[in-house]
C-alpha cells in the first residue's frame, strides 16, 4: 500500500506540467486514465431501484456475478469467471463497476455509469496475487451491456 502511494506521488510529480512538453503530454493522460478512468454513462427512464434490478439481471446475459453493492448503496460490482490462460499462464478476468444516480439530463431518470476493467495475473516466482487492473475505455462491452439493461428494464416494467 505504501509503495502504491509512493508510485502515485512520483507519477503526479513527473507528469505535472507535462501538457506543454512535447512527447510527455500523453503520459499525463495515460496516468489519469489508469487511476481516474472515465465511466461510460447511459440514462434510463426508471428509478434507481428498478435500474439496479435491470442491471443486475443483465449480468446473467454476460456470465457475470454480483460481488458487492445494492440498490440503496447506489452501486453494483461484478466479475466474470476467471480465464486461466493458455501456455503463458496469464489468468484473466473482467470486472464491472456500475454506479446509479439521478440523471442530470432528464429529471426522474436514472443515470447508469459503468466501468469495465481487465484484471490480469501473470505468475511470477515469489509474487503471487500481483494482478494488474486496466480500465477498458474503448470496449464494445459498454454498448452491449446498456442494450441488455434496456431489454431487462422493458421486461421488468411490463410485469
């Protein structure tokens, strides 16, 4: 934990003022995307409880299972099954974090904010459990997830 804080501090100091330095401007953006990634948002015509229920039901369509959160907490976290990898031994898993809040665009609607991340654990001698998590910023998973949420919401609303 202490080494992470040192790494973050060093990265912040290193990238401070890099916007104007050619070649280093992209580094600052990369650090920001890694440690403060942007969630993709989608508005639905439902209250937060119904939006949560639709999102949780949509997890089944993806093979994900909920691990944390609830409608009153306003968030949901989920994981898919671990892919143990091939001959290289890299285990992979996808995580999903979803936040539910009041839409800023349409009163009465709920904004669903989602973030998919790839978790990879490369086996190294003496360093078990040293997985890295990388946000998936440009993945088609977002569009598909939101489509399934809309479909599940339509089914739940019809009942």
